[in-house]
């Protein structure tokens, strides 16, 4: 599903403005935001708990609740990155580049193996500077 086109920096500013208008920066330490993020992940998990691999994966009638919880997770992730000095756009690009090196298509297409379970010269092993 394609997302509506929004700039991540615009979203960061919108989230910061929302918090600043309420004087909530005083509560938004990275630790508190991380714990809140984990709580929201738990709220999302509650919706699909016990669903197994059912189709659709989100119970009928719970689609908006699911979207709300994912938005909560997203909002808190944006705020956490902002308050801990992480440029999430740059971090994402860097991490995706590392993942490409760690999981080359030639070795991992259609595979759910972990990078250290695959042999071959094209697979970077743990300890390589490009592997996290
Ligand atoms: Mg929530």
C-alpha cells in the first residue's frame, strides 16, 4: 500500500510542535519515550494477539484501531529519534545500506536464514566493519 507523500522532517516538526504546545518536552526523555514506544507496540500486539496467520491479519472492525496504534508507534519513534539526536532519515539510509551488504540478494533471496548461517564469499560475516 503506498503511503501518502509526506516529508519526514515535516512530520518531525509537527510532532515537536504538538509536544511543545503542551509543554511535554519535560517528560520526553529518550528513556521515557522508549518505554512509551514499547507500550504502544504492546497495544498494537493486543489487536492481533491470538490471530495466528489468519487472513485478514487484523480482525474485522479493528482496522482503524490497528492504524491508530501503528501511528502511535511511528509518532513515538519520530519523537525518540528527535530527542536523542538521531536523524532518522540518514540513519535509515545507512542501516539499509548495511542490510544490503549483510543480506546480498544472491545469497538470501527467498531465504529466512540469518546472515551468519550462510556461507559464501558474497556474504559479509559478523566482525566486518559493514555488519552491525
Ligand atoms: Mg496507542
